[in-house]
């Protein structure tokens, strides 16, 4: 089987790596890919991942059997639809199904119809509605832009003025709409559900670190690190998520005649009243997807092809290795506010030589003289596996210490609290 992967980040690098390891995958092509992917697969230029005609041309040129669409933007833009209409097996939802990520209010409406546990929410289009919702739900306030905002659309604050200011900015956009939500306490978990339109399988849960600084300080980012498994979480959490969240959601999408084929990313808060959905995304998380995928033993190409062709029921159950996986993100100077591009990266070979570690490229570019330079906010994902979280994080940080990027920064506490047994679900005595 020949597979085409659309995208250029560390998530796509991880997908290419996983697909290449599947004996039933004969070749992997990535468009546009990145300098890390280029070492293990063929990269094809693609100026705009949302340009369906250009994606179709790459798929046709390589006569691929399966297309895996990595990021949310091409999904919401309908690239999967164009590929499916042309007869390709596609792993990635239609534009209509990707609205589970593309519109927070749509996701809330589907959750309500499907009986999925989530935060109480008010959809608002005027400041009067916002004020009433803030009063009804109380502090801390959670105000979310309705549309895609690359991780920057959500403000969580005790400060009513800050909540109102964010609301004003959201409503000032064309067709501005927002959601005011009840605050959910408790640690967050990401569960990646592989869906074929009617059936669901779930990867082992991961935890993501969204804030830029140690101790969860500073602004939100796309994610600064992650780990899996979660020793503090209930043992059968993935099964619980399938039964109470993913399957009812998939059934509801099927009932609406917009079946969901691809990854339903269930972002949960483990609250004192049980798990509640914080968000749905329509793709693997980045970097949290990378640690779940690193532990997946089930051949990835076969699995995603089964999902893309509606035959997940015929596929074997998912298997994960018992070892722990940790990823630490190396970000460019100035990230997330104003990342500085062009910094030279040194030490990639030394980092990859650390036993148990490997490096995924998140935002890099090969300069004309052959140097690898930073070309994005998040630059590299340093991955590691180990017998337990403590050893995986030790390996990851040893590999991080081999890398040099002027002004680059990373968190030093990824998976630390979990390795020390310091994470607790509110109201539970575990
Ligand atoms: P979202 O874009 O919906 O994933 O939100 C981004 C981040 O904001 C989440 O990962 C949470 O850390 C935080 N967040 C979102 N919704 C809530 C909520 N209802 N209560 C507490 N924190 C939230
Ligand atoms: N790491 C969070 C996300 O991919 O949205």
C-alpha cells in the first residue's frame, strides 16, 4: 500500500514514521513534509495544504492507496471531500464532520444531542448575552471564539473585564460568535479515537502541557510536551471514552448523514463529577498525539486504511507497548507571541543517538547551505520511550541537552508531577 500524508509538522513526521514501520506499507509520500520527514520518506512540494486541486494532483502522480490528512485547516476546508469524490480512501473527516472542531457551538449542539458529558455552555452573538452568561455561570470565566483559532481562541480568567474584552474581540470578527462555558476543574487528558464512520477504537490516553512555562505559567501554546500512559488515570478510561463519548458522537454524526471518518480527538477534564469534554478536535493532537502513537504497536497503515474504508470492525484490537513515552517541545525564541525564524539548529545527530530517543521536526527548514533552521514557533519534538515515565523523561531531557538553538526554550517539567505521583483527580482519593 502507498500512503500520502498531508502536512508539515511533528504530527505528520510521527505519522510518516509509524506508517513506514508497517510491513504492509510499501511507500510513504508526504506533502509538503519537512526536512525530518525527507530523511525517511519522499516529500512533494505543496504550497497550500488547503488547495484541494494541488493535493489531488500529488495523490494522482503517486497513485496512492490511502491519503492521511494531518492538520485541521485542510479538513475544515474540504480537502478530504475532494479526495473522496475522486475515489481515494481518505483518513480524515469531511468538511461537514470536521465542524466538530471547526465550530465550538456545533460541537456543543452535537454533544447535547448525543448526551455526551461536557461543560454547560451559552452560545452568544451579542455583548448583552455574554454578560448574562458570565453572570449565570460565575467565575472562573471561560470565553471561547467559535471558530478555528490555532489554540488562541480561549480565555480562562477570574477577571470579568478580561473575559468581556476577549468576548468583544471575538464578536468583532465577521459573523462573530462565541461560547461562554462553565469552568471545569481537574487534570486534562487527550484520547485519540480512530473512527470509520460507525465504529471506534481508542489509543492510550496522553496528557498535554499547554502553557509555555514550567508550573503551567505563561500564555497558552499549541502544546509544549506530553506523555503517555497516565498512571493516575482510571485504568479503563479509553473504554469509558468510547462508550460515553466517542460512540454516541459518531452515532449522532451518522444519524445527521455526516459520518465522521478520522481521528476524533477527545479533550477531557477529569473533574470531581467525572470526565467532561473540554473540546473535540478532528485530527491527532500535536504533540500529545505523538506519544500515543509512539506506544501503538498495531500496524498504523493497516489500521488507518481499515478506518478510511469503513472496515474497522474487521481490524484487530489496538495494542500498545507498556513502556512510557515522553515528548519535550523545543520552541523558537519569542514563541508563542512572536517566534523568531531562521535560528540554526545544532546537535540533531547527537540527540538522535541517545538510546531510546528520536527527534521529530515540527517547524524546520533546510537552508540553501544545508543547515537546518527554525521555521516555526514549535521547532522540534524530542521523543523518548523508557521503562517508566521517570526514565522516559530522563532520556528525553538528555536528548534535549544535545540540541542548540539560539534563544530556543523548552519546559523542564514535562511528565514530572505524573512521574512523582503528584497528579490527583479532584474529589478522588487516588
Ligand atoms: P480549547 O481550545 O477548547 O481546547 O481550550 C483550550 C484550553 O483552555 C483547554 O485545553 C483548557 O486548558 C482550557 N479550557 C477550555 N475550556 C475550559 C473549561 N470549560 N474549563 C476550564 N478550562 C478550559
Ligand atoms: N496539543 C493540542 C492540540 O493539538 O490541539
